[in-house]
C-alpha cells in the first residue's frame, strides 16, 4: 500500500488522467469512420494522439515510481 504522503503525488494524478484520456482516444481512433479519417487528411489522429497520451501517462507513472517524493520531516509540519 502507498504511504500517505505519496498517495496524492501530482505525478500520479497527471499520469492517471493521461492514461484514461489516452485510452478513450485510442479506442475512439480504432473505430473512426472513413469520413472522420478523410476529414483529418488520412491520418487517424485520435489513434495516434491516444497512443501518445498513453506513453506520456506511462512516463509520469514510471517517473513517480522510480523517483518517489520524500516525506516531509515532522519539523516542517510544526512551522
């Protein structure tokens, strides 16, 4: 279980949001109609943007995992 001080690390929140939105865009991109693809000049923009967002979200979560933030010292909380 995550320590309380790491529970609300902003990298986890941002990474999670990128993963969720990236997954939504990727699924949307997989089922784009021919008209939507033509509208984007032949590029499956939803698919590629979703994949990019998944990579960025994964990088944020990996960064949070590899370089955890230090817990504040008790003297910092008193001041």
